C-alpha cells in the first residue's frame, strides 16, 4: 500500500522501544502485531536488534543470553510452551501498543475502506425482511453480506431484538423478530487487513413506548463525544462528554461505562474512551465512538461510528448519527 512507512523505518521505532523496555527480542504469531511489523505468512516473526525473521522455529533466532522476550498476546498456551526459550516472557504489547495508536494517513484511508464496507452492509440491512426471522438467521445474512462486499473476514456480527437490546454482550439466538421490537445491529469486518465496526438501531414496524426518547439521548451523547475528539484532549474526556449528556437526561444509571475504543489492524485497540483514561488524543488516531444506554429487561441502544482524530477534530469515516429508522417488513 503506497504511503505507509517502510518496514525498516517502523522496525527502527520498535527497536528503540525494545531498548527502552529492556526487551531483547519479540516473538509474534500471525496477529495484528505481526501484521504491523510487516509479517506476511510465516508461523512466527522474530524481531531482534539486528534482524527480523519469519520462521517456523523461533528459538534459534532469539539471541543467546536474552533475558527478556516479548511475546504476542494472542499466542496460544501450547505455542508458549513450545518456544523453548530460557528467558522471562513478557507481553509484546508494552512495546507495540503505544506505536500502534497513531496511524499514518494511508493507514487511516485503509480503515476508511473497512468502515465503508461495514456501512454498506448496514444500508443493505434496511431492505431485508426482518419480520418472523430469528436473530441468528439475520446475523448469518449480514455476515454473508460482509464477505460478499469484499471483506476477507467477518469479525463480529450482532443482532439483538426487543429485550435483548438491553444486553451488551448478547449473542444472536433463536429469538424471533416481531413488529414493535427495538433492533440493534452491528457489523465489524476486516478489509485488506484493517478493521472497522458500525452499529445502528432500528425499530420494527413501530418503536416501543419511550424508546424514541431514549434513542434521542444516545444520539445526543454520540454527537457530544464526537465534539470532544480533538488533539491533546485526554481520551477519557470523550467518555465524560457522552456521560454528561446521558446523566442530564436521567438515564445515567443505565449508561455504558465506555464510549468506545481504538481501531486499526485489530478491532479492539487503544486508546480506550473510558472515564479517567489520560492518553492524549493525536491526529491519526482512529476511534470507534459508541456510547450506549441499556435499560434492563426493556431495551437498549448503541450507535457506533468510526472517526479519525485530525488537527480540526473528529472526521467521520462512517455515516454518523441518524434519526431512528422504522423498518416496514
């Protein structure tokens, strides 16, 4: 991809960070960190002070006498035991996570392409027949749309209906979607290695009682969160802006604790948009802004959009907050 820093320049940054953290080598499996350092398709990537090697057997490439080795957080237990490295194993994230926070302009464009794919699926979702289908059936249709649209992987597809919209961790099940249901739909796909998620809220035939009022609060919180995205602002201020709107509406007890997180090569990165998070926002950071309200046993609403932090503030890479759409079939 043109415009993205060469692997050599990125490796120089990583090696400087390794020195600062007193880490003698990194051992990565295929993962976001692996791709960040230019890994192509090997079983492991080993990075040392003077080499970067893809290999099936990392142990011979770790320097003799290495005292601390950073390992991939996605490494399986059997892989850890199989390394046969006599050194202290520590998370590689200590070195790599800070470097992955800020994206190069071409990388922001890559996330924008993934965001466009997610948005396109949600646009198609409005035309699907929802009445009488189950959450699981509709999630399968959306997953297929992501893949047909060009994503190499559907990372997460959520469909929650009625009272299930009040469960943040709900997985699509056999619940039948009926007229009068609130509907929460989110899709997250990987496009050319980059990830993006978007979530929208619908009503089926007609909104439940009081649902539109609650949804309008989520939209106002979402707009406040976006307005708080600016360089040098602490990430926690974005969550605080969303929370202030929800608290002022009387729904504070039902607010989600976080207002979002970072996106990039992984679908769940830093910075964390949660209270007290002091990481300073910078141009090039890409965020999934997703305030939510969950009223137990009744309904909930979460609106998720992808935005890039720029010198001027937040630039949306998805469509942004929209009026509640009532599906007619």
